[in-house]
C-alpha cells in the first residue's frame, strides 16, 4: 500500500504472528505470561519457550517494555509492551500508552532493529478507544522515527477495518498538525 503521509509507517489488517520483521511488539499484560487477543496468539505461535523466557523476566510494569527472542515466530524478537487498561482517559492512560510505544522504540533502537510490527496496544480487552489510541500510537511512532534511529519501517498490523481506519486517519493527520 502506498503511503504518502509517512513513508516509514505502514498499515495493514492481518496476523502479526506472520510478520517477517526484526521484532514484533506484543500487547502484553504485566505478568508477561500470555493472555487473550494478540498476546495469546503470539504466545501460541512462538511456542512454550516464549513463556519460559517471559517467566524469567519476572513481569513488566504498565508503560514499560521487555525483550525476548521470537522462538518459533518468523520475527527474530518479541518486544512485550504493557499498555494501560482504559478507564476514562483521566487516569494517566494516554501517558502510559505513549510510554509503552516509546519504550518499545527505545529497546528496538538499542538492539539495532530495522523493522518492527505493532498491534493496536490496549485496544482489545483493555478497552482503549481506537481513535484515541491510534493518535497516541501514530504520534509516538512519528516522534521515534524523527530521531536518528536504526528503524527503517514500522508496520501496524491491525485486527479489523475499524482499527485500520482509525490508524489511517491518525496517520493522515501527521501532515496537518
């Protein structure tokens, strides 16, 4: 898909576990031990070694990120980012979501990753409204890409057409802000 708004930010609807990138980002919970949605799908596709590696990490606070190998995934690594549970937007949720993305990018840069795939962090069972989450995600991504980093391409692998549309709209706003 041609992207005129930002050539290094790609959007698609699909299965993040099939992405051939340096690292995929998992929308993890604080235990890092798997859960529902994309988290469960990543754990199933990566195999039991991923759970063992996550258990050894001892969890991860909301807004932070941790790194493991990708094991049976096509991606070489998994960045486990813990986004916030959405309450009403008045309990630090935007800052925590921004931190989850920023800390993921910091890990990717530290390890020299060139290609990343993200899901819509916190938009599943954590209930973050798509439009608000997309704005935070795309803005954090544009900021990370504007800095001198190793990252060449970021793909958002989204779960539905409404999610795609929300992220596409947020991406289109980058030029006008």
